[in-house]
C-alpha cells in the first residue's frame, strides 16, 4: 500500500470583480446586509466574452498546479473533476479538461457533490494512488455560478453568496515516505436534498416541459436554499467531521496547524473557529474576496494559503466541507 501527497496547487479566478454595491443595482440588497450575514465583500463573475467557462477555468488552475508539481500533462494518469455547474449537462468537465490539456485517453471522472466536491474528489484520488493503480491524479474544483443564478430580488438570498473560480491539486504517490494525506472522511444525508438544490434541467424538469409550459414564474431552474436550515446543519456536521478526522489519527485540536474550511459563509467559519478555540492564524478564510465558490472554494483557499507561506512542511492541514445533498467530509494532511 502506498501513501499519497499533494505535490502541486493552483487556482484561477476571473478578473471581473463584482462588489456588494454592484449587486444592489440589480436587486433589492445592500452591502451591510451581505457583510453582516456572510462576511462577503466581493466575488468574481465570468464576463461574457472573456473566454472563461467551468472547464476553461479548471484548465487554468490545473496548468499552474502541474507546473508547481513539476509534471507535464502526459504524467497525469487520471482526472477527477468536481463541479455543480458543468459547461454541459453531459458530458462532464473532466473530459473537457483532458481534451484541452492534451492528456491522451486517460480516464476522467466527474464528482457531483457540490460544496463537498473537492473533499470527495481528493478522497477518490487518494484511494487510487494508495492502491497503486495511478501515480499522479489531477483533482479540480471549478464553478461558473454566475451563469445560472437569479439576479433579481427573488433570488437574492442565494445569488449574493456565490462566486466563480477554480482550484486544482495534483495528488501523487508519496515518494518521500513522510507526511501526505493521512485520512479522508465522507458522509451524506439525502433526506435533506431539497434544502439546497437546483431541480432543473433534470429528467424531472426536462426539455419538453420547459418548451410546453415556459411559465413566467417557473423557478426550478434557479437554485433554492433554506439558509437557516443549512446553517444549523453545517455547524454540526463541520464539527463532527473534524473531530472524526482528529480521532482517526489519534490527534487533538491542539495538533491542527491550519484549518481550511469550505468557504460557505464567514459566520460558519467563525462559529467553528470559536468552538475549537483556534487562533486567527490557524484558520484561512478568503470568501470575503471570492464568495462561496462551492467545489472550488477549498482548492482556491488552499492554493492561496500555500502561496502566502501559511502552509509549511510538517504542518497538520485540516480541510472540511459541508453542502448540498447534504454531503460533508474532511481531509487530514501532514504537509
Ligand atoms: N439582501 C437583503 N435582504 C435579504 C437578502 C439579501 N441578499 N436575502 C434575504 N434577505 C431578507 C429576507 O427576505 C428576509 O426578509 P424578511 O425578514 O422581510 O422576510 C431577511 O433578509 C432575513 O432572511 P433570512 O433568510 O432569515 O436571513 P438569515 O439571517 O438566515 O441569512 C443567509 C441568510 C443565507 C445568509 C444565512 O441563512 C446563511 O448563511 N445560511 C447558510 C448558507 C450557506 O452557507 N450555504 C452554503 C452551504 S455550502
């Protein structure tokens, strides 16, 4: 049995900055409400014509991650692509990345686990590397939320939260023998599927129905979120899955060097930080600048924290996520 290690990180966000004040020109909202409830100050949105899409941003982040891992596209054995906003309903983003990066006929798998997508994707990569089946796996989380949100007042409780961007990690066989991915912990609870969801397009809200009905007030094509319900479950599940990861490795909260939560909402991160009594320098948040980028949020934050020198060799890095499904999970890494 091998162990796996993250050997390269990269991220990309579109240049177009959308502030809270910009959104208040489109809908009945304001900077104070958004900041107070979520901590978000601005986010990035793809601009029509800037060439970006979910898969294109994924390629941009992946190119940086590969350079940092000192690997060529031909060294990658497998792609795991996490998104809830693929360019096409099918096929998924993984095969598009494979094509754009010229990766021959290697396999590509799409992960549909929303805000927990990157944590699930890392876990998948880790298992394939551990068994020896693959040596280098490219893991990508990428989202184009702005392409599908309701920017009228009707959609304000959802649309102010989300932003676009991509992050990538190369998960490689750990040749050094030290550190690496220690463990991953995954969960789901499908009975809450409707609480944070987008119903269409789907086989239940399918093209003939869209064409036949085209009702003025038809909303299944926009995301729905029961914010307070999600908040309450998120803080419980985040806590549980961090404790589960620590217990599995015979570690305590004092062993955490840096905690990188899914960037859902600053209030959720602060709640967890307080609960675990972690000092500010042990928690990395950047949703103030990028909003919630769902599957991309952890790899963007991880890549940015690494760039800023906040992750050092030997550090215990804890990743945790919660999101639609509900799904949640954690990853324990000795850097
Ligand atoms: N701007 C201004 N007012 C808004 C608004 C916006 N963008 N969105 C909603 N409101 C209004 C509501 O209509 C409501 O008005 P009312 O009292 O007149 O009915 C009021 O603000 C309070 O709405 P509510 O939904 O109760 O607010 P909240 O305190 O629960 O905050 C969230 C809303 C979404 C910020 C909060 O519930 C949250 O962060 N939940 C977790 C979401 C999350 O993290 N999702 C991702 C999980 S991966």
